[in-house]
């Protein structure tokens, strides 16, 4: 479930996919228009619904929002910014 946005325009930025996430998405990056990380990821899942591997890989990923690790924070609480960047990082071998 995502939180409602009540004031101002919806922020737009870029989602960048790395390694297995890039392969599963079939693209290195795409735009977002969302208030929270949860909203951006749900929209990405819908865009890639013909690629079931995408949802599986996404469930394994960690995320950076504007360079800050999301960690265990609930994605509905992570606010996105205008011109921001969401980095989608799958687990890396040896890292």
C-alpha cells in the first residue's frame, strides 16, 4: 500500500537498473513519476509485467535513493524528489 500525495506536483526522476536488474528490465534506466519508492517500484512492475523475471529480481534488490541506502525502511515511507535517482542494485557475488 502506498501513501497518498496531497500537495504539489508528483516528483519525476530516473530509476537506474544494475546487473541482473538491468537484464530483467531490459533497459538500463527509465523515468519515474512517484511520491514514494513504493509507488515508483509498483509502476515499474506494471510496466514490466510481461517480464516475470523482473518482479523476482526486484524482490532481491537493495535500493539507493539519491545516493542514500534505503536499507530496511518501509518503501512507502521513502520520499522521492524531483530530478532524483533510484538505483536498483541486485545482490553482487563477492560483495
